């Protein structure tokens, strides 16, 4: 009986760990899409605009 419960616990822990890892990767991808990409685009836009303003003066 003890061996069967150990096998069940091992299977559940592996599944839980796998789901947790997938969730963590999903969070990293979502953060990149929602935060890093727009911030990068904004900084590039501002730096290009500032560069054009300095050239015109």
C-alpha cells in the first residue's frame, strides 16, 4: 500500500511541477509582451524624436 501511495504522489508532484513551470514561462512571455515590448518601442521613439530635435537646432 505504501508503494502505491508513493507512486501516486510522485505522479501528482511531477504533473504539478510541470504545470507550474509552464505557468512560469507563460508569465515571462506575457510580461515581455505587455511590458518590455511597449517600453522598448516608446524609448526608441523618444530617442529618435530627440535625435531629430537636436539635428534641427
